[in-house]
């Protein structure tokens, strides 16, 4: 779903770049790069939400979920490519700016972006806190929620918008890859580590933050190592893919080795328990004799 | 062929080549697409379309070695992509069975891990070439006649496999357990289908880029599902939809270029035409349902 939303935002990026190129030029293009960023991201948010809305409608029509996701992904990407081909000749500089959104430019992030992320984070936490029961019941059993008057379409729409804005800001930071990884891996890790939904959210938060941190460190360490060897001017592992790699490895490791839940942990402990049991039985036999 | 090319105005020849390639590509995808759709493996195909970046990088790295052995570069690329596609499928299945992840979680994780490795390979070994961009979007406007031949080959291979193994594909799509109990090797058939998908993607990536091949794989099949429910007619109708939208896209591109002086990417146009077709069919179906409800009442 994360990948679909991030691909779905591609035409939005292009459309807002078109708007910037042909719209009120002097008022907007003059100053702040941030305003340009904001307009671009808003366009991305629009199409991402549109993609999410289309997905829910397609599910209502009983189109298989993976087919719906794949179709929205592919067709929105195609429309985006169409607009991009026009933009490429019309406004090359804007086109370059928008291309960076695809791959993420973590190195051009500023404190303003950090503040923006923090505000988004607070908004999400507050929305989840206030609408916890709504969210949980509607997600797991919609009919039950409707029967208990726990279904608010407006709240659902708000959550959709939050998801889209999350994906779009994530694209700015790390590119499409990071969004796909960070929406899946911390959830997988959280599910292994937790016993309830709230705990899962907590652990997923920690794991997600850890992935971001470790991914950055990995990327920087690899770059210094590559420089010391002699690869000049090569980014061995850009930040986005580094975070994705770290996230996947961490999720798999936690899935395997978390105490009492991990799969390899259970196998190993079963074997250890069997051995202990056999030893105890042997000792009893010897004792009885 | 070259006489024809020498005597026609150049843009018509270019268009003919483009049309041939797009139509062949959509026919290829329409052969394989309905199976992917019915097996719920479209996201797997999507992750393969991304992870083949790793295969292509590996192929470029091994190119010199392969040349020493006399292997054609294109075959090398296809072989490496097939290997990576098998790796993706294998890892996704293992993630589902052994790690007990949900279907979409396993697909997502394998995709991000392998794609990250692919980007690492590309940025480490080819830092200044725009390998990534070409693969995403392809360049439908700079195609040559030579690009048609791989597509013809892959169409032949695809149709032979689909026609020859139709019963196997049909059974394993609709009833895996029955196929298993009857002795069909369901796993191998899965891998064979994924290999076909990879082949189709690889021959198409010069034209539309491997990401957009997905829209050719899903779109015609999805639109055909609105029209029919039988597997054979699904394939035929998907072929029809795919070929006609390729034709419309080429015509539109040429028309827009000549009359409105608007250079648009033909690949993006074909994807948008498919989307428009889907919307039209969907709205028609919605209207039909409403009419049925009214008649019933």
C-alpha cells in the first residue's frame, strides 16, 4: 500500500510543477524554495489521496486487493510519466526538482523539514489518541463498528489524508523505496514484539526510528569506507536504500530471534527443551535403578 | 523491408516501428496478465519489475566475462533478470511460509530489500549513468527496427507456453490443492510463469520501461474482467484491448505532435489510454448495475 501511495503521488508532483511553471509565475517562483516545495507536495498529496479513494472504491467493487493496488500504481505512474514528458521540455529546472522527489534527497533536508515532520508526527499521534476506538474497530471489523455506531466516514477520510501526507513527506526525505520499507518493516517487527495493538504501535515507533538512524549511519560509514579505499565521489549506498536495507534486515532478525516469539528462537528453545527433558528422564532412570 | 523504410517519410516508419513494438508488447502482456490477475500475483510481478534492477546491474558487471564466453549481451541481461526474479519469488514464498508473514508484507519486504541492493549496485558501479531513469520510463520515441525482433521471439515463446501448458496454468490458477493432489508440480509452474513475466518485462523495458509494463500486464486483463469471465475469452479480450490501446496511443501521440506541437511520451500515453478505458468500462458497469436494480424494483 505504501508503494502504491508513493507511486500514486507522482502525477501530483508533475501537475503541481506544471501549475508552478504556467501559473502565477512572478508571485511564486521568485522567493522561497520552501513555498515551491509546499506546492509540489500539496499536489502530490492530492493525487495520493485520489489514488487511495479509487482503491477503496475498487475494493467495494470486489476487485482483488493486489490487482487494485498494482493497477493504481501502474496507471498513476503512467499518467505521471505522460505529464513528465511534457514538463521535461517546458520547464527543465522544475523537472529536475521533481525528479529528486522520486529518489529522495536526504542530503538537502533542513531544520525546517525536521520541524515539519515533527508537526506531522504530533498530528498523527493526536489523531490516533483521540480516535483510537474508532480506528481499531473500523479497521478490524467494519460491520461491527457500524453496528456499534463507531463508524465515522469523515474520520476515515482524515486518516486517509494523514496516510497520504505521511507518504508524500517520506518521499521527500528518502524516495519511494524508503516509504515502502518503512511502512512494512516496523509493522512486522512490532507484531512480533507485542501483545496488543497499542504495544505494537509503540514498538513499531521505536523500530522505525532505529531504522532511520541506523540507515543513515550505515550510509555515511559506507561512504567514508569507500573514500578511504579510493572510490572517489561515489555514494556507495544512498540514504534511502540504506534505510530500506536496515529496515528489512532488522525486521527479519526480530522476526527470527525475539524472545518467546521469534521463529528461530522457538525452534532453538524447543530443541534445548527436548534435550533437557531427555536428560531429566535419563537421570530419573539412573536414579530409579 | 529496407526498401519500404527508404521510401516512406521517416516519421511514418518510426511510427510503424513504435506501433509494432507497442502492439507486440501488449499482446505479450495480455497472454501472461490474466494468469497473474487470477492468481493474485500482480504485486509479486510489480516487485519483480523493480528488483530486476539488481539483475541488470549484475548483467552489466558480468558483461565482459560473458563476452569472453561468446554469450550475447541481451541473453546475459535476460538470464540475470530471470535469476533475480526466481530469487524474489523464492524469498517471498519463504518469507510467507517460514517467517509467517502476511502476503503483502512479505512481498513488500523482499521488494524493498532487493531493490535497495539493486540501487546500491547501480550507484556503486555506474554512478554517473542514468541507468535508473531509462529503466523506469523507457524511451518509446527512440525505437529502432532491431527492437522488434526480441518482442517477436518472446511473443512466440509466450504463446507456445500458454497454449501448450494451458491446462496446467488453468488448474493451478483456480485450484492449487487439486493440482497438487493430481501430481502437477505447482511450484515449478509458478516459477515458469514468473520467468515468462520476467521475459516479457525485459523485452519491453526498452520501449516502456519495466515499471510501465505492469500497466500492460494488469490493465487489459482488468478491463477484460468487466466483459467476460471465461479464461480463454479473458485472454482474447485482453489481447484486443491491449492492442487497440497501443494503436490509439500511437495515433494520439502522432496527432498531438503534428497538430498541437505537444511532444508526449508514447509509453505514458498508452498507460493513460488503458486507464481511460478502465474508467469507461467501470462507469458503464456501474450504470448497468443501477439499471438492473431499477428494473428489478
